[in-house]
């Protein structure tokens, strides 16, 4: 044999010896571990395992929280996606949410249609009050006339007159309640007309200009807006548009 073959045989023998020694060491370590394991279990009890239900609940809660954050980010900063339904068209815009507000107290004070409705309601109220007073005065006059001239009537006529006066006197309080109900019904109808006119104009105005995603109302008594910069106030613009529209309708 040459020198290279001898060296290869020696290297092979050395590798086999090292492998046998490592295997024997591993077996001894395994035996030691097997012998010491009961002691460790006896001295140090195992940790309790978490329930699968608790782990699943935690995972779902985390995913839900992440989902809410994603939805909020899409609503605030994402682009509006068009609806698949072709019958409804939505404004597609990029950037932040566009919001404005309207002072409803100012609308009621400067909108000519609101002023005319208020005048009409006051006239109707005056008419009801006049009718009520007139019937009260007539009842009082008839009663005084009967007290003066009732003895000139026959007994049958006296009985009929007394029954008529008694009936009218009993119905008089109900007449007042009836007139108040009529006034409230008229006021509700006028408010409905006014709100419908304002809402329809704002919807048409915003659709033509495609300005805002949300338009809020603000008033002294009750308001959804506690504070807002004046730059978000479009009251004057809306009021001018409403008066222009009403003037055109009224002139026809």
C-alpha cells in the first residue's frame, strides 16, 4: 500500500473511535437525566397549561381590535369606493372627511319662507282666538237676554232656551281645547313643510357642488355641534340659496 491509503485507514479508525465515545457519553447523559427527572418533578411541579378556550378568546379579541383599527383608518383616510349598484351614485373623493354645519336659528330668522309660515300661523291663531271670544260673547249675551226677557216666553220656549244655554255652556271649555289642537296641528304641518324645503335644498345643493360628506345642525337650544371653526359654517350660503329659490317659486 502507498502512504495515502495508510493515512486514510488511520483517519477512518480515529473517526470510528470518536463516534463510539460520543455515543457512550450520550447514553450516560440519558441515564442521568432519566434518574434525575423524578427528583425535578418532585421538587419543582410543572406549570399549569393554559386552557385552549382562553387562548382562542385572546386571539379573537386581538383580531377584533386590529379589525376595528383597520376599519377606522379606511373610513378616515381611505378613498370612497363606488357602489356596485348603478342606480345610486356616490361622490368619490380622496383625502380627509369634509364636514360643515348650519346654524338653524339663523335659518329661521332670515329664511323668507319661514317668516311667511310664521305670519300665517299667527293669523290662524288670531282667527281661532277671535272665534272663541265671539262664541263666548254670544253665549254671555244670550244668557243676559234670557234673564231679562225669559218671562215673556212660553214655558216650552223657556225650557228649550235653558237647555240650549246649558249645552253651550258645557261645550265651551271643550271648544277651547279643540281650537288649541287645531293650532298645534297647523304648526306641525308648517314645521314639516319648512324642514322638507330646507332638507331638499341642502341635498340638491350638495349634490350639485359635491362639497361635503356630512352637514350638521347647530342651534342655541340643542345642537350636535359643541365647537367648530367658522370656516365650517355655511349658514349664509345656504340661507341665500334658500331665499333665492323661494323668491323664484313665490313669483310664479
